[in-house]
C-alpha cells in the first residue's frame, strides 16, 4: 500500500527532475516528469478519498472521474499530448 508521504516525495522528485531536464533543454524528459507529477497529485486525491491507490491507469480514470471529473479531464488531456 502506498502512503501519502511517498506520493508527496514522488511528486517533489518529479518536479525537481522536470526542472533539471528542462534547464538542460531535454524537453521530452521534462514533460514526462511533469506528467508523472500530475499523476502523483491525482493519486493523492484518490488516496485521501478512497484509502488506496489503483495500480493501473484505467482504474485511476474510473475512480478519479467519479471523484473529480475536472481534474481527470486535465490529466487525460495532458496524457494525450
């Protein structure tokens, strides 16, 4: 089971990594890390509401869509980019 502190640490590491990659003009890597940070935030929302985090994207879509459709639309929109 994932805990909230691990998700927060993951979020911070992805943001720091994204900033580092961006500063070195490795934009694809930066975007991927920024997206992972968004997913970590979504997982925090799910964890707080459901008590656990899904281990695959389809389940995350279902749960997040039910809990907060706007946030899920943003995440899906970013994923398609």
